C-alpha cells in the first residue's frame, strides 16, 4: 500500500502577510488486481497491454487504486509531479524478495493479460482470492512460482550439459588455483 499526501490550496493571510496551505489530505493507494479489474470494466480494454494510454486513462487508474473512503473526486487534478513520480515508482516496484533466474525468451506475441486471465491463473493454481488485494507485481511473482513448481523440469541438451560442465570446471580450477 502506498500512502501519499496531496497538497491543499495555497491561501494568503493578509493579517500575517504569509502564505499557507489548507486542505491537505492523505490517501492510501493499492496497485492490485481489484484496481485493474475496475479499470478494465470501465474502459473495456486490457490495462497491461502494450501501447500508450491517454493521460486521462492513467489518472483514472490512479482513481481506481484509492482505498481511502471519502476522497474528493477531483483529487487526481491536485496530484503534484512528486506524487505522480511516487505512484509510478510504487506501481513498478517488485514488492517481493523473490528473484527468478534467466528465463528463455518467448517467441511470438503471447496472450494479452487481462484481469479475467489473472483470476483464471488464481483459480488454476488454487491461489486464495484474498490475494487479489495484493500489489499486482507480488501476485504475478506468486503465479510465476506456482507455474514453475507445477511444470515438469526441462531436459538439458547434451550441448547445454557440456557447456555447464565446462563452466563449473573453470570455476573449480580458479577456486583451487590448479591447471586441470
């Protein structure tokens, strides 16, 4: 969850001859499957698909991320550049300590990821629906782990085995300071 403070209006106090800000408020945001499905329901197109989104669509997604009740409907118009940068950084963050080794590149287009496809993956891997409230990248990491653990290990080719053995032998020679 991301908590940001949105600045209020700047007003001038004639008595003290100073400017001050009034009406600041704090909101909680979550980049989750719920937010994604709300946005896709409204716009009827995949949010995660490649291609540019109009600024209004992106701000509308931020609107869908709001967890705090009673937030003014026009709050997105008051977002500062720093707020937007913070939201973007939050959306792009891994939100997980899990790392994945290098995966072979996929050939072809692949399928378009939509909220319904992610829900299908959750059902297929028996992931509890409470996870729909998680940060989306954390949910993707869990789905990827389930996919890896449920797939059969791929056999290495003779060429790959020989290359791996050469690399291991070179590492051992280096560690033991031997020539062979």
